[in-house]
């Protein structure tokens, strides 16, 4: 069941209404039932995978909790025996954790990477002129498996570390793994946030209802008016080999907008849907296209995934605590794995590596800049000269911020080309085709309207992107636009609500003439 369908728009109010009509003690059972129903609407058979992941991590969490309690016990009489027993308990804890992680990742690898592994193996066999393996495996990727697997493993690692207590109520834990607003595409919630909230009873609050529906409305606007309309341009260019030059540049720009509004739209609808029931999901995006560096971009883009890789992979690998070379190799490894997580293709891995290289090179330039600044400062001090010029140079002017923001956007947009192309051969061909012709006149001769979007819809698309960047700028500055809007009188609020509703109805992509666009991150 997609968020941008009439089925979901009917489903959500019914769920919320019954939720508040039920006694508070049993509401989580209702949410668990509708979450499983929501997931089964894609493929009922894959509910077994979700349940298996839930059961396996729940039991493992309980076992780890017992090990934690045993290691903290003071009933061991002999001090020498105590140390030996603690060592044995820690070994058993680690074995339990590793086995559970391998089992869950094994399921994920089979469904997501088995065919990719066979393809890579066949290429090696072809090089050595050996018989290739039959590739007639029809494996359908279960929706959301990458997201709920990471969420469950994050909970398990937290229990292993002793950061949280293992959940004793299986049904509440099952709801934590399967909560329908964020089940299939995140955000990847932490147990310290979502699981803790599921323990509480949430009374009806009118403010939650108002803000929740506003978030749902804005998310639909991002998805149906901007992302799905931009997708028409992107698909027209990327699905054909006849477009060259600035057509590819334009399509790649619109893909940067499409993937952002598509995923940000989903996350916003998810946050709004959860807030209707008093549950607050984390904000997965923080105006990433206003970032002044690639490192800042990845602190603002897909925050839940970036945070997961940081806490459960980058830091355990050593982070930045073991020297410059180790830090860069850890960063390189994390981004390569992040690229592989996004898709089973070499182009996704290259996309991840490219973003890792961006950050490594950015760190080098940052170090060179500060080295030169320190040397100049030292020379001026020796010459007894004032350092006012350097102080002025260190002040970030508007032009400098604009240059950094635009430069970061261009680097990220270039990397999106590999993400969208699907394979390295297509990506390389498109990069070469960019420079084959100089057709900048398409901006003025109306050729852009041949890409599937008529002039009136193109105007609405550009204006909608302009609204997006205005709202994101306020968010970048730390202002909550939704909270501000809800404080205004109805004379201002109602026209804004009507604007979004009618824009979605008049200019959104839906109905029989369009294929309902699945959210991009559903495939990951």
C-alpha cells in the first residue's frame, strides 16, 4: 500500500480513529495488527521474513540481557573465578551477537545480493574461460527488508552494549520492528526513541492531529507534484540513448530534485502518520542541499542511515581515533558498504566510493587551508604586523557560502548520475555524451517541453521547487515552518492548506494516465 494512493488516504484515518477509541493498554496490539496488514498488502508470503527477523532478534536480545545480568552479578565467591566467568560470559555474548547478525544478514544477502553475486562470479568464470553458472533465479526483493533488518540489528547491538534493556513484551517489540509508517523506507529508528515511546500511553492531542495532517499534506506535495513530475523528465532522458549535452545535465539536476522530494516526501508522510497517534519519528532530512561541504551533506541526508553506519560500523572500526590513514580507510569502507546497501550493482558501489572520496579530499583541502593560515599568522607575528587581513579572510562572506553550497550541490548531483544510471556502462556513456554536443540553446527554444512536461506543468514544477527551497532555507536556519504556520490565524492557514490541496489535485501525478510512482527507496 503506497502512501500516494487513495487506499492509504482511506486507511490512515480509520486506523487513527479506532486507535483513539480503544483502551490505551491495548492500542499497541491494534497498531501491530494494522502494521502486519499494511506489509502483507505487497506480498503476504514475505510476512514470514519480517516475523523471522523479529523473533530471532527478540530471543537473541533476551539471551544477551541474561548475559549482561550474569556479568554484573556479585554472587560469585572467588575473585579469581569471577574474572574467568566474566571472560566466558563475554565470549558467549559475542558469539550470540555474531550468530544473530550473520543469520539476519544472510537472509538479506540472499534476497538482495544473490543474483548480483552470481553475475560477478560469472564474469570471473568468463575471464578464466570456465563454465558459467545458471542465472535463472527469480528472487523478488521483499519491500523494506534492508530497513527493518538494520533497525532490528541496531536494537540488538544496543542490548549487547548495555545501552538499553531487552524488551520483555514480544508484541511491543514486534511493533517496534514493523511500525507501518516507517516500515518499508525508514527512517531507521533507534530503540531509545521508538521502542521507548511504544511503552507509553499517548492521549489524544489536537495539536498532534493538526501537525500530523499538515506533514502528510506537505509530503504528498513533495512526492506527487515535484518528485513524480520531475521523474517524467528524468525517465525520458535516462531511458533513451538519443539525448546528449545539456539534456543529460538537466535530467541529472531534476533527478537530484526527484530523489530528494521522493524520499523526503515519504519520510514526511511517515512522520505525520505517526504523529497522528502521538508517536514522534526522527526527522530524516535537514535541508541537505544547503550544505557547504559533502561531509555536512551526509549529516543532513538520510540522517537515520548515516547515523546507523556511524554508530554501528564506522566507530567500531576505529573511527578517527587511530590515525589519519585508518580514519580514511574506515571512511572509504563505510561509504562503499553504504553504496552496496543501496543497490546490488557496481554503479551503486562506485557512487558510495565517490562520496567517500569527496570527503577524504575535502579533509585534505581543509588541512592545507589551516596549515597555510597558521604559517601566515606565524610570519606576521614574527614581523610584528597586525593580523587583521587574515581575520577578514576567515570571515565567511555571502559569496563564499554561495560558492561552497553550489559547489557541493554540483558534486552531489554528479554522483547521482551513477545512482540513476543503473550500471557503470550507462553512466560512462552519459558522461561522454554530455561533452559531445553544445546544445545550450535548449533553454530558450522550447526544446525542454519535448521531455514530457508541457509548459504549464513545467512552470508549476519550477515554482514548487522554489517553494521547497524556501521552506528548506527556513529549516536550515533552525526554524520550524509547520509550527509557525499552526500558530497563525485561520485567515492565513486555510488559504495555504487549500493551495497545497488544489496543487496536488490539479498538478499532481495520479490517475489512469499515470502509473502510480513507487517511492524510489522501496527498492533498497
